[in-house]
C-alpha cells in the first residue's frame, strides 16, 4: 500500500505544518506523535493536502496517535487567523493549545474488580467476604471493595494473582453538570431587557454585545441568563476574567446559580489540576470554563457563548512571548465558532464603546454590534459622591502625603465604625531612594528604572526585572553613611502615615506583595467582610471584584499618577481606574464618599470624574484620538529591537526603518530609544507604526518583516495593537 502524506503542525515556531508519512489516513485535528530531529514531539494533523516536494520515501513516519480528542475544526481555523493577526508563527499558536503536555498522556484507568472468569472457591474468611461483596455488586471500584471486604488494596491485588478476582476498568463516576434551570434572581425591568437580548443572540449564534453598567448594576446576573441559555442548547461556555477578578466570590455566585462549580483555568492551578482540567475540557466534560486570558486556547468544542468580563482590563493583553489581546482574540474565536460574545464592563474601553455605538454623540454601532446598558445600581443605591482635593491648596504636612480633608474624612469614617480605603497604585514604601549628600539616585543595574524601596521586605526592588538587594548603608556614589532617603510614597509609606494618625485603627496593606496568593486574598476579603479591619491601603489589587458593604470612604492618594508617560490611553485608563476605585465605596445602603487628591484639578480626567460625566469625557477623548489618528481611528504596532550592544541595536533599528515599504496610510515613527531604554541588560530601540483603519496592518508588517534576518543575539518583537508603551 502506498504511504499517505499528511501535513502535521508542530508546537514549534514554524509558520506551516511539515509533511509526514502514514500507513493509514488520519483525520485532521488528530494528535499524533512524530519525530523531529532526534526528538519526538506531539503534533496535530492539519487540514488540506501535504506540501509535497520531498520524496515520500525520505519523509519521516507518524509514530502513533495520541489518545485524546481531535482539535475541533473551528479551533484550528482560529489558530490560523490569530497567527495572521498577531504575526505569530502558526506552530507557536499551537504551543499555547498544547500547553499541558502531561494532559496528553493517557489518564490512568481507574481500577475495579469482579469475580474472575471460571474462578475458584474462597479458601479464607477474607476471600469469602470479597466474593460476597462482588456477587452482590458485580463490579466494584478498588477502594470500595477494600472497604466492604474490610481489607486493603494491596491485599486485593494479591487475590488477583491467585486467580480469585480480576481487574476491569471502572466507569468514571458521572460528573454533576451545571443546571440552567435553577432559579436565578427576579430581574429588574432593565436587566430583563438586556438578558432577553443576550439570550436572543445565543439562539441566533452570532453578534457582539457590549453589556455596560455601573458596578453593582447586575451585569453578572444578566450574563448568567445568557450562560443558562447556551447550556439549555447543549453548548459550552467560555468566560474570561482578569486573573485578579477570578475570586472566590465569583465562583460562589456561579455555584449558587448553577449548582456546581465551573471548570477553572488560571496560573494558580497545580500541575495535576491543569492536567485533569485540560483533559476534562478536551473530552467535552466541562460545560462552563472560567479562566484568565490563556483559557482562550483551551480545546473547547461546541462553543455557544463567550463572555469577556471586565473587557477594558489591560491585563487581557499578553505582552511577552506571543503578544495578543485576549478580548480581540475572543471575538475572533467566537466568530469562527459561530457563537456570540458578550463584552462586560462598567467602563468599556474606547475601542469597544465606539464599535458598539456606546459613546453618546459618537459614531453609530458597527454591523453585528449591540449596546446593552444597565443604568442603575440594583436596589437603587447611588454612586458615591466624588470630590477633588486640590493638593496645591490643601497641602499635606511636610514629609507626609495625606491632605487635611482626607485626614478629616478618614477620622470621621473610622469614628463612625465604617471602613475606608486609601488607594495608591504603587507597591512598596517609596518609588525612589536618593542620597541627601550628593543627590545620587539608586538605579537598577540592568534597567532604566529607579529602585523601589520595600520596607516590609527590607530590600530595594526593580519592578521591571525583579532585581533586588538589601538597602545599602552608605551611598554607593559618595560613600556617605546615613544619607540615603526615601522619596515619594508607596502604599507601605501611606500605611505608616495612617498608623501614626490613627494608632488604634486596624490597618492592612493590600498589594501583590502582601496578598499574592488566592488564599491570602480570600482571607483578606473575609476579614474585611467580618469587620476585622478598619482601613485598607492598597493598589489596584483592590480596585475590583469585591463587595464591601461597610466600606464608605475611598481616598485616592495620587489621582494624577496614571497620567504621566507617552501612553495614548493614559487618560482613558486613569478615568477607568478612578471610576472603579470609586465604585468600591458605599455599595450597600450607606452612601459612599470619594476623595481624589490631585495637583491638576482642571485636567479633563479630574473634571469628568468629579462630575461623574463619563459621556463628556469619552466624547472629548474620542475627538482627540480621531485628530491624532489613534485607536480606534487607526491602528498601531510597536516594533522593539533589543540586544546587549547599544550601537548594534540602533544600527539595526535604523536599517529596519529604511526598509519599510512606502504605503499610503502608513506612517513609521522612530526608531527612538524605548521609554525603558535598558531592560534586563538589553538596550531597546522602538519603532511605532501608525496605520489608517483602511490598511491591513498585519499584512503590511508581514510584507515588511518577512525574510528579514537578524543575528540571534538581537531580538525583534512585534506587538500589533500594543497596550503597553514601555
Ligand atoms: P455587577 O456585575 O454589575 O457588578 P452584580 O451582578 O454583581 O453586578 O450584582 C450586584 C449585586 O446585586 C449582587 O449581589 C447581585 O446578586 C445583586 N443583584 C443584582 N441584580 C439582582 C436582582 N435582580 N435580584 C436580586 N439581586 C440582584
Ligand atoms: Zn551620595
Ligand atoms: Zn531592573
């Protein structure tokens, strides 16, 4: 029989599948073992004919098939489209799917026993008990038989050898599935309208909906109805959440509504949980998967709904390795699966709001997009009152950071037995340490970044590369002793100030340093809810996801912090963050109060925050973006060239710029040193490509960069639609 040629995609950075030889036809999507070089790897039989060009006799053979379900067709098409959009080799996309190699091993078959065929009679009391138990039940799982016969599993294994009983593989126990028909809450009129619209989309199997509503307006309850609708149709559901919003509270609510826990997927799972979870998903035994951005690449089949909660969250963008935006790819995957997407947010990104026609006075919705708005908080609670504190007039006392109005408000809140939050999006004690004698500033040895002082750990830390060292006793520049001083505030320093002001208050610092694990975060939430803490000092760890009914005051220590730097989305992000933090205050019956300390009370972000006038802010922001040709009125791509030799990097970046094809509607900015000009010891030059919406930017970039060789000591990273501008 002549050998069959099959294209097999391997999880390595190659653009296309390689040809292999097979004795038998194997359907596309099947997982197979193949040789590559001297190694063996798992690949996926790809669609279409083999490439050809190499004599079949010289091709290597497919070694065998993996006992796992084939990758579904829509997932294969998704990987191709995502590779094209993100300029990633197709094989590197596949690697994201096959990220759990252990899951590809056949799972150990669960053991069960039955009476051996033509078996012998019992000779001992133990053997009699074993036979009696099996005569009654037919087959029994090993553990159960050991229990009923009052013996151990090794003892049972010996009985197999003596021919009394034999091994059969046990049926896996049936898994409980989410029940879409358990009663949810009775929806308000607005909620019901939104839920009906989503259910209709699930039934049609298409569309992108923006579900917008202030925190507490019931967005989660509403999209739970859409999940129920998908489950009723026998479809699967993928819910993406930012890692830090994957809270116990969310899981509890899901479980309350649907009766069982969803399949979880995030970086905190153990290796065994990942293996079992992946397998469960691939075998179609997980109807609902909720996970962080990497869940996008799970081998789910028969998707009926994708939800992206907190769609505006920048952490959906993966910046390292394969760069992709999970929200955008979620929309792409849903389109190829013929299923609808719900993007959920209290503060939708300008891109999403524009596409959904959700900016009052802005462009109308793109075809296929709808905007669903939940205007009120459920139960009628009001948004907290936001007040600006002008730091130029209301100066904090020397060497401190909390202004008189904030101190007063804190005092009153604690006096009333309520809780307060001091928000500052900066870990550690101080962002800078400098020498009072010579002015020297302590810098990371391998980055263009100041070292952050962490008093709790008694170390200096680089927040970019993780480098750390104990605080030196003398200045490394002039040698003076005792002259190094911390400059500027971090949360630890704010907590210190608060402790001095309110010595009896129970204060907790909440950052990834202090509540980095899911367990620690859950403990913190419990103590806040139990009223065991009075004052939280925290970073954006705290900005979302939690309901703290007794928290009635939020003070933002430095509302201007997010506005610096060359990021075109800085204003939008600041507004979102401030809005979200504000949403922590007064969610129950108690009205909340929010104070924003700022040096620039006239800034559009501050004015809009104080007035609560999001529409006006968005309109103004949109007009500016349009004038500048920035997203959503144009696309950007960042190309970063990096290496250890600054001159070589600069030369290469310049050569790259010179080689850029000249095309109508594309502008190349740079090269210029990236804002983080040195990172982990590598010099970085950046080019920004700005394209009109009519330009196919990925195609342009491919054209330009295809076949361009750089020495292996130089890295060339392409980030289409960048979110970070460092
Ligand atoms: P969001 O997702 O917009 O922040 P949630 O869905 O979390 O809002 O709702 C906020 C709170 O109000 C939750 O505790 C939720 O259970 C409750 N809630 C919302 N809508 C209703 C409703 N129609 N009936 C009862 N409780 C509701
Ligand atoms: Zn000095
Ligand atoms: Zn560093």
